């Protein structure tokens, strides 16, 4: 079966949703900064949830189109990776607690041994903790963070705020990103 191109209205909606999700992801980063310690739990969870919901909506719009376009239901389920899906409404899982234990340098919770998925989650947490101790950061992550902060600062016309909450090296990169951006002007048609 030949696939049809994504219709322009769907493409635009997906682009808008991705932009909204990116903004919410940037807010997660923003509220994780030390100067907002008083409110980080509430706001990071709100914004992470908002980003997830927004991307879920984008996925479902695309899936609805694919379904109407005649894609095989099993193929659609595999594309949506439904086996990996976990609802936030169901709460935290054993793997979340196990990974957190590894991240915070705590012993693995009881019942972890003999359960490969939990052992992997614990090891993943330990690796993240080790990476956090290294002074050098992944340049790709630094670049992504600087782009997100710079984009928000430019859109909100608040470039000076970057220096108030970011480490100096990220603030400098974000400032360069913001200064390089031009706010798009509506097309005159």
C-alpha cells in the first residue's frame, strides 16, 4: 500500500503541537534550576505532564489519519509502541522507584534481584548518577538546553533573565541562540 503525504492541515497542527511540547520541556528545565527550589516539584510535574499530553495528542492525530488512510491495525499499534505505554494515572511503577534508588545512590529495593527489568532500571539510575558527577557535560545536551532556553527568552523578549537562573556557560550559549533568532513575521498573502 502506497502511503499518502501528510495533509497540510495535519502537518501544521503537528508542528504547532511539537512547538508547544518543546516549550513545556523548556519549562521543565527552567523549574529545575536552583533559584526556583520552592516550586520545582509542582511545576516540573505540571510541565512534563503537559509535554507528554501534547505529544500524545500529536501521536493520536497522526494515528487517526493513518487509520482512516487504511493502515493495518497491528502495524499502527507497533508504530505507536503501545507495549511501552504507561499511564501517569496509574502512578509510579517499581521500575521508577528502582531507577531512583540507583540515581540517588541508595540500595536497590527488595525484590530487585532476579528481575532483569528492575536490575536494568537500577543500573540506568546508577549510570545517570555517575554522569552527573562528571564536570564535563554532553555537548549535545548542552546545545539542546541552550537552544530551548534561548528560544523561550527570545519569544518572551526576556533575554536578560537567562543570567539569573542558568549556569554561566549555558546562559552564554542561550544568549547567543536568542540573539541569532528572528521572530517570524506573518506572511503577507
